[in-house]
């Protein structure tokens, strides 16, 4: 299958094996219940891996080998790595442990479970999973978001079936078709169907408000 990168799909090839990843609404449900999906997003975007990588690239231009070894320890950013493994598995129809590594029973008795490395370094697993879950539950479509739709409120759960049902209602899709949408694709479809919806984005509203206040201040100054 050919991945459509614009809606979050990706293909990873290792040797003769292809792994196709789709951040669809249905696959988001495989991460866990609605609260666990949001928790996985939190772990992936509040990890120690990404800031260190960014700082290293800004400082050295590359990620030093010693930092890669340090970040490759299973104890480092454990929650983010385990969440990333879960997200990648949820988005693929085949076993991805050869890519992500896996948890296996410890033989020494010191640890109950130990991490066995896969073909992809831990830091890359986190970056891939960040992209997948973002396309899956938030979307990366560059469309106008109206100010009245921006609640600014945090949410503790993501209910994929609400969006599946919305897609069926808005676009006349079957359940199977709607389940395969990512949030990015869903947002693009909405923008295409309702291109002329009236209203301001947050930036447009602020710009108009600032202009109004500036003109009002000039009028008051002249009146004084």
C-alpha cells in the first residue's frame, strides 16, 4: 500500500518486511479507552526525549553518540517509550515488535520484565508515535478554525466513535469508511464541505478587535 503522508499514514520497510501505519479513528480505539488515549498523548508530548534531541541538534548540529546511548536505556523516559510502542502497534495490522522492541520476562530475577530492543531506536519510536497520535486525535490540517470553536478547555478523553458517527452523518459514509479516517482527513473533509462558513478565527478576531480599539482611542483623544 502507498501511504498518504498528508493524512498521517506512513510505511516503514525493514529488509523484506513492510509495516503500514494508519492513525485512523478505529486504530485510536486500539490504544485504550478514551481516557487512556489522552494519557498516551500526554506521555508522548511531555517526554524527556524530544527536548534533549532538540537541544542537542541546536548545540552540536547532530545528536552525539554518547547521548544516543544514554537515551537508549530502557529506564529513560519509560512512560513515553511504552506509550509509543502501544501507539505504533495500534496503528498497524501486523506485529511491530521487530521494530519497536518488546517487554519480555527477566531471566536474572533482578527485573520482572526487561526491554528487548527492536530495529528502531527508542527516540525514533517516540517521534513516529507522536506524529501518528497527533494525526489521529487532533489533526494537522492547515484549515481556518473559527474562534467560536476554540474552547480553550483541556479534555481528559477522546471518544473516537463520536467522530466516526459525525463522519457518517456529514459525508454519508458507511461505518467502515468512517472508521478509517484520521482526524487530519476528517478536518480536511469538513473544510471542503463547508468552505464558506461565516465567522472569525482567533487571529482574525484579535486583529479586528485591536483595530477597533485603536480607532476608538484616536476618537477619544481628538474629543479630549
